[in-house]
C-alpha cells in the first residue's frame, strides 16, 4: 500500500518536471523593447546557472550572474536602425538610455517570470492530466512545478551578482569582440553600476548591427595602455595571424612575448622572426628554452623589438624587467639546470628590481619558476612555458599570469596523433597610464587547427592599487590550479650550467618539447 503511494507520488513529480520543462520550452519566452533593440528573453532549466546574451551572428556573451539550476537568455531579435542611428548622433544618448534601461529590463523580466510560471504550471498540469486522467493528480503536479520554479527563482535572486556583467565570456567572431565586450576602463570604473553596464552593452551591440565590425572601439580609453601578452609561438605562422588580428582589433599599444618563438633555435628559423617588424608595435621579448643566443640576436635586429636579458627598460610607458631562460633544451649534450636550480637563478636576479626609481611594473620570464623570487617585489609577473593559461594572485600582492601557446603548440601539433588540437591563447592586458597597474585583462582562446572558434573572457583585477609586500618566508613557486603533464618547454634534471655552443652562458639538458 505504502509502496503504491510512493510510486504514484513519484509519477506525479516526474510528470511535473517533464510537463514544466515542456511548458517552459513552449511558452517560457517573451519579446521586450530594450533601448533601440527588440530583445527575446527566455528561461530554461540548466545545471550551470548563468545569463546568456546572444548577439547572433556575431557570437554570444555569458555571465556568471547566479548559482541556481536555471539559465536566462537574452537574444537580440531586431535592431530598430532608425532609433539606433538617431541615438548615436547624440553622444549623450547612451547616458540617457541608462536612466530608462533598468526599468525596461525590470519590466521585461517580470513579464518573463509571469509567463514562465503560467507555462510551467500549465504544462505540468496538462501533462499529468493526459497521463493519469485525474484532476487531483493534475493539480498536485501543477503545484509541484510551481514549488520547483519558485525555489529556482528564489535561489537565483539570493545568489544574483550584478557585478558579473563586468566580466563576460564572449564566444563568436573575433572581429566583433572589442565592441561587444566593451572597454576595460568602463568595466573597472563602473564596476558596480549595473544599469549603465547594460546600457553600454546594448549600445555596443546596436553599433555593431549598424556598421558590423568596421566600427572603432566604442569607448575612448586614452588613459589605458593595452598590452598583448603572447608566448610559445614555436614557428607556427598561424600564430602571427592571431597576433596581427588581436593587434588590430584591440588597438594594442605594445606586445610582450615570453619566449620560445622558435623550436630549435637554429639559424634557418630566423626568417620566422622577421614578421616582428610587420606588427608595427613595440615588441618586448625574453629568450625561451627553445631559443638560442642566435635567436636572441635575430630578434634584437628587428627595429621594433626590445630584448630583455637581466635588464630593465621602459617601453610604452611601462617599466619592464626581463631575463632569458638559462636553459637550451634542443641540445641534449648540454646540462640544463633542474627546477630548483632555475628557481635559484631567478633568486639571484631578483635584487635587480629593488629600490629602483621609477619602480619596475612588470617582470617577464619564460618559465614562472625563474620568476618565483619576484613575488613581493613587482606587481605583475608574465611568463609562458605552459600547456594552458593560468593565473595566481600571491599573498604578497604579486599576480602571475602564465600564458598558454599562442602558436597552438607550434608546427609539432601537425604531427600529433591526437584528435584534439592545442588552442591558440593570448591575453590583452589593460594598464592604467598613471599608476601602471593592471586594471583588467581579456583572455583570448581560439580553436586549434582551422581556428574554428573564438572565446574571450574578461577579468577585473582585484584591488589594482594594492600594496606589494615582500614575503616573510621563502617564496613558494607559483603553481597552476590543476596539475599538468610536462609542457613543450620543460627540461629534465641536470647538474651545473655549462656554455652554449654559440658562446653564451647556458645550462641544461632537457628534452625539446
């Protein structure tokens, strides 16, 4: 008897969930006017609670706005071009729109939830009625659907984070990314002003629909220095295409390359380096463990290149310190330093940045192990030599950004038997022109061979003007969030440094990646 009741109640719950889902699929959407656009709003079950803004055919933006098993989607169904053109003829129109867009959005969301409740409850009741042919069970099913929807809505409201609008993930056409994502300066300065962020987003999308990707970046960032961080090109010509595209689309002021531009450091590979001059931007470079001293001289011969090897230079308003990797892994006859020795070499170099005026803003290395002793001495350390990108903010106030391969692991990826190609990765860093502190950064990830997809994820720096304090104990090496197998540039253990065949001081035995 009790088992029969349990089975019947379970059947009612299943009918409620199935019917509610069908109801949402059929009736859980509305179209509402937001600024110069008609926007379709919808709600649906989703284990990853998020808000998605679809700006098809340009791509879509995702925001981690809440933690509940339901997602909200807004799709631009139509841009009223006459209204958009009239609005952009007056520079104050976007600011005025911010005063009304919150009310328009609130009204649309209320309509969406009202319609979603009716659709889900009606779908659950109708499904139970069809399955059980019992009005009482149909009512119970409708009640269960109402409670589930109310619980999901309450959890969404309780965990809602309006500041997430400042940190979108963009997937779609690379050409439209800067305009859709918006400016870093705006994201930082208006971090908590949700309505103005929404107004800027709608304005950016409207501009894109009016003139596609030919428009300049929407907001003026005269006091922002844009730096493109790349690494591990490994002779892949497609990597230069990625760099040129990002240089143009994000209006990059200077480029930082954290090494491994070549694969074996041979003279024959120097022709690949000649593309540096075509980038038409200052190019800060440090030697990687696949780059020889001959490679370093070839980079230094490029008119716009700035080679750093245990020295400080000011480039584009930012003070850099950089040091080349002491290893040279392509030559297996050499003895490369192991990880502990590499960290010790970095510790010997760290005093070079102390008590300098102006102070060093950014330290650049190929391997983050060499830069671990710079924690608490500089605000930012850039490195590479990683299979995938990662970042860590140390307790000393120093942030480490370790780049993946901008060359998709290089031409060796063509020889791989794996069906999964290595993505092309780079980051656009936004520095305040006065303080030279990192304000925000966009992580760019392109699909592997064929570059079939693009994703851009915005991050806002935590307390950009934070104090940098030396550690009280020995520095712990920066580590990625998850362990990974040895990357293309890691060396095997070896004894003491030796000399490279070309006469430069070196160290290492190791395997070419």
